């Protein structure tokens, strides 16, 4: 199974052990609410699992997907605190089917602010 198919399985089931198994040790995560890249498997796992908790029950769904070799651009939508959120996950994986880079872009600004608030609370609980 490809890294991307496994990622979709993680989103569907919230299987964080599966998520851990598909993240490269040196994965780099780019958050829409943190200005520096987050480097390493543990911090990336923490951010992605916190995001999954924030998005749960908020109508999260992927709406479009573009794949080119070992890169994917996946557009998503959800509603968060009454705000219609639109975003994109840019995912890169290596020949071993491990995710090496994960970038998240979100719009509009109100959505970024709501995510920042909720993610902050979720990350405090996890640390």
C-alpha cells in the first residue's frame, strides 16, 4: 500500500500507530499556524494527531487530489466554529513509502485563527 493510501486510512480511522509507521524519522512538518518548520517524527506525529482531534466532528473531507510521482496535493474542506475552512495538504514521500514532508495551507484568516486557538489547546493536552 502506498504512503498516500495509508494516509487516507489514517484520516478515516485515526490510527496513530499507522501514522507513526508512515512518517520518516526526519520528516518536516509545515503548519499554517507556526512560522518555523517542525522537524522530526515525534513533533510531526503530535501536530497531525492534534489536528485530527480538532477536525473530528467538523465535517472534514477531502475534495480534490492531484498526484505527481511521489507528491500529492489534497484539497480539504470543513467547518470550524461556524467558519467554512478550505485548505490544502502537500505531502511528499520517499521510495520507502514514508512521508518526508507535510505542508498544510488554510484559508481564510478567520479559519487560521480558529485553528490556532484549538490546536494550541490540543497541543497543551498532548505535551
